[in-house]
C-alpha cells in the first residue's frame, strides 16, 4: 500500500510520533475523526484508501482532514 504524502502545518511537522499520538488523543476529535487522523497521519494511509474503507468520497475525507488538521494544530499549540 502506498504511503500518504502529508504536508503538515508547522505546529505538527516537527512532532515525534508519540507526541502526534498524544495530540490526536488530546484533541478529542470523536471516534471517526480520530480514526481518520490516525490512519492518515500515523499510518500514512492515502485519503483515497481511507475513503474507500469508510465508503465515502475522497473529497469528503479531504474536507474532514482539513478540519482535523486545524483542530490538531490548535491542540498542539496548547500542549507543546
């Protein structure tokens, strides 16, 4: 399976995996968005594969990832 090429916001780009996992947990994204964040950012699964797994359009995942990244950036600023 190909890896996702993620361009992360500056607040997230320098984080270690353990720190990123903590930010995802602390952001309180909800079950589905936490799953999307973990698959996309930690497991580096491409959006199209996540969309297929969740039976939604890739564009839906793209929009949700934007919101997830925004929330994660806010959380990272607060806890790091």
